[in-house]
C-alpha cells in the first residue's frame, strides 16, 4: 500500500496513482479538491437568524464549484409540508420544488478561490417573511441533488422602552455630570438629546457615548443649566424622558476661578521673563569666555567634535575678509540642493597684484538661515584647522551683509580623484619608465629625499604651508611628473600609493586638529598641480538627493558604502570611523575609481552583513600588503583599527620600498 500525505493543502489538483508488476500495469486518477467551505456546501445569514422586523436580511448559499452546480434558493410553503391529516412531511431534496416557492438570487464567484455563492437579499424584512429557506445544489458528477434548510425567525419591533427615567440634577460650577438613557432590548433605536428644545451635539466638554445612551458634561458652566430631554425612537414610535439641571454657586466659583487664573498668569509671565534673561546671558558670553571656549576645543582631548562647537569659534574679518568687487565669478564646478561651488578669478588674494584662479563656495538663492549658518560654520572650521598641503585651504571670505556669503578656497584644476582615476584606466601601467630629468630636477637622489621625508612624517602632524621645502620639493619629486605631463603620462602603482599616502597625511593633520570628516571618499579628494591631492568636503554643494552614493536610511540620505558599522547603527562618528572610510577610499584608488561593493544592493540586509563581518574582496590593482591595510581599517572594533599616524608610517614605508628598488621602477601585482 502506498500513501500520499499532503500537509496544509491549499490547491485543488488531480493525482494519478500508477501500480505495476510483472503481470501488468494499472492506474487511477484521483481528484483532490480544496475548499474553504465545510463539507463543500453551507448556508449563512447576515446579520443573524433572528433579524429585527424592518432590517435587511442577506442569506448566502456557499458551495464548492468543483463539486456542485445549479444553486437555487426556495422558501418552503408551510401548507404543503403537511398531508391531508395534518401530519408533517419529510423534506425531500429531489422534490423540493413541489412544496416550495423559487426565490431569485445573485450568483457570485470568489476571486481567490473556486467557491460559488448565491446571495438572497430580503430588504426590510416583515413578520410574514418568517419561515424556512432552502438552498438546493446539484452534484456535478452524480447529478444527485442536495439541500440545506435554515429557519429565519423575525423579531417583532415594539415601541422603545426605557429602563429608567431621568432625574433632576443639582451641580456646582466646574463639576462634571453624567445622564443615562438606558433602553430595554437588544436592538438599539435612534437616541437624541435636547437641551431647552435644542439638539445637543458633541463639542469640547460634551460627550455622547454608548450609542447616545450616555451624555457627559465636563466642567459644568452656568449656561449648561436647563431642561434636558432624551428622545428614543424607532419605526413603531418614540418615548421621551426629561430632567432639569441646576448649576449652583456659579457667581462665587466664577470669581474665585478668575482670581486664580490671573494670579497663575502673572507668575507664569514672571518666570518666562526670568528664563529669557538667563538664556540671553548664556547665549552672549563675554569676549574672554569665547576665547576660553575656543582654546578648550584645541587643548581638551575629551571634547565633542569641532563642528558641534562652531558657534564659539571666532572670525577675524581683518585677516580673512576679501572685497567682493575684486572677485570675478566664472563657471559652476558643482552644485547641490542648497549650495554651489564656482570657479572664480581673485585679484590680490595673496597680498599681491596678481590674479589667481580660486574656487568659491556659496549658497543658492532663497537659502534659509540654517543653511547660511552651516556655511558660516564651515568657514570658521577652515580658519581653526589652518593650512596643510593635503587639505583644500581657505584663502578668504566675503561675509559683509551687502552681498551673498562666499567662502574662497584653493582651486584644484584636475577635479576629484574618483573621476580622474576612471579617465586614466586605459593608460594604467604598474611601473613608470625612469626619466633622467626626474632624478636630477631636485639635485638630490630619491633615497636621500625619502630619508628626510620619513624623518618628517614620524613627527607630530603640524600645519604645512605650500612653500615647505620638504613637501613642495622633495616629496613632489617622488610623487609627480611635471604639470604638463599629468594628463598625458600613464597612471602608475607609485601614483596610487602616493595618493593614499597624501590622504593619510591630510587626515592625520585633521585628526590632530580635532576634526572628524564623516564623508571621506574619492569624490571628496581633489587633484591639484604637481600630483598633489587635497581633502575637501563639498557639504551643501553636493546634491545628495541625486547622487547614487547617498542612500536613504530613515529620513536621511547617507553614504552607507563608506560608513563604519558604529556610524550606521549607533550614529557614532570618530576619527576611527574616518579610518574605516579611508579603507574604502583605498579600495576606490586601487580599483581605479570603481564604485565600492559592486553588484551589491545597499539596504538593511547589507548593513547587517557589514556588522556581521562581511568585507569586500581585494580590488584588481591592490597588492597583498595594500589589501591587508584595507582589512585593518575595516576591523569591527574601532579600537583595533590603525590610527592615521600608523597609516602614514605604513604607506610611507611602502612608497620608500618602491623608490629604493635598484633597477626596478615597479611593484609586483602578485
């Protein structure tokens, strides 16, 4: 014997059972029907089998359409259900039409099942329509007829009866009252309340509940006094009950309340004035207090991030203010929902008579006060940070009220690193042909230069000017060709390591200035002359609503691919979360500008997998050592990640090994 067990069947199908042996073979078809109707056939009534006189009644004959057809409603004729001697006859479904009246129903088919329903609607049912109702169906296979019967008992509608009449009420001002108009019986008629012959409606302080059987008045007033009437009606008639409500002590209570309200108001106004005075004193500290707060940002290692204390940072207009009439705006370099970056010519920006190309950050027309404050905060942060070769440095600002707020920074002619790397993919070469002028340009060997470079990078990060002899001469010899060759010369492994080293240097400097970047990525690294990269933050000048790198999480759009798990889940941003982003930036550099996590959908599942330890594979051009650096930056524990000083040391050593290879100007890719 072979058995087939079906768990939680939900589909009607046909099964074939096949049996065979040496003698022969036989098979049988088994039809398996699934229905939501018990036994495949039933009758339902709405609202009940005992409707109230005057209600609408709906009878439903439900049948499985696989098994039954020809659904028909009948109403039994009581006079024909008895023989000549008055004895009741047995209901025979085969001949039900002989002693019943056919009723017209509406046939419907359920869209999500194979069930058929024949609806019989009896509107405004009367006592004379009480009786047995029969639904007849026919078996599709055997052609046998089946029927179900349901007796409908119509309840006679009577004039409403009140369980208890209303009684007169005496109440004090500001007290609460409740009046009940309880009706006898299961059917609730229409109930209305009247005060002095005017209909009572629900407003503030007056509530009607329990099908209007209960009237509540909160904080009674003098005008609430009067004659209240409860009127209960149905089709048979109405019954009423009334009572008077008297409000006592209205004048005395009203005067006391007025005195209390006035006194409370005076006290509240006094405390508001006191709080405003205290708040104003806190918000406008003396000049000495501002200076102390500013110094604490630099000296206190446990303070909150710099951008959260921007309002305490000073702005020295005598040092940074630049006349708008000496600034000529040009083409737009980038724009977002609120701000934009414009190329401009500045005359005398460096205390000389020369004209210099600069970049200007400014707000769009119609910017709000909060956006103006954000750009002003960015200006103050740039002033506080100071200059460094690998950071986009502040040159000046236009803050006077006779024109738009403008922040003037260095112009980087080659654009952002992400786009530059993508344009150089076809010309990428793992090594560079040695040129004689490269070794003789500075008059110093590469090894000697790098010894000085390593000595410098081992020191504490300090602001570095563009004219610094070490970095502007020796460092650039190692990391660059001449400016004219930058677009034409191939991109090499040495360039990629050099870009990584420079960004680490810039971030080491920012960390020393207590500045957290929060959006470190190749799109925020700019390439300047002499192959120098500079860290920037476009902020308001990037349209995060259109940039695919910014993914919606809740109500915000965030660069999730570059964010550390603690930033995604706990909104914690530290220098070590910037280190995580630096690891993703390394992946961008050594993939030549590819988008991180290629082919992965950025959603909640991605964030959880990141938290559970999933990491990217090594990019195409990364060496094993470079990939180890990436993985160390992506450690789940922020404390276990390297610092930017560590990264400067590691990448500096890699760059030195590349330079000091005798007779070799490449790094093996394997």
